[in-house]
């Protein structure tokens, strides 16, 4: 089991070393194209044995998009009156 742990860490480190230029470019593009917010979105997730951990992802939504969700849903519902989803 200890060999798998060491192998996983070494492969992850090699992957990060190989991909860091791409990750840096993505971070810069997010900052330029969507200013006014963080580059990373952090969310609590449930892991093994119900233990919470922080999941870090590149931000792909507008800042405070979750606050505008109901407004956007209501606009879409009003716009599509007469359309029924089954």
C-alpha cells in the first residue's frame, strides 16, 4: 500500500511539472476574460467516510452566478411559455 501511495504522489508531481505552463495560461485567460473575481472556485465536497474536503477548480462562471440563478430561471420560464417539457 505504501508503494501505491508513493507512486501516486510521484505521478501527480510529474503531471503538475508537465502541465504547469498550460495551467498558468488558463489562469491568465480567466483573469483577463472574466475580471473581478478569483481564478479558482472552491467548493466543499464529501469524500471518503463522509469527510469534507475543499475541491479547487478553475472558475468558469461569472462572479455571484449562483445569486442570479433564480432571476435567470424566471426569465427563461417566462420566455418559453407554451413550451412544455415532459
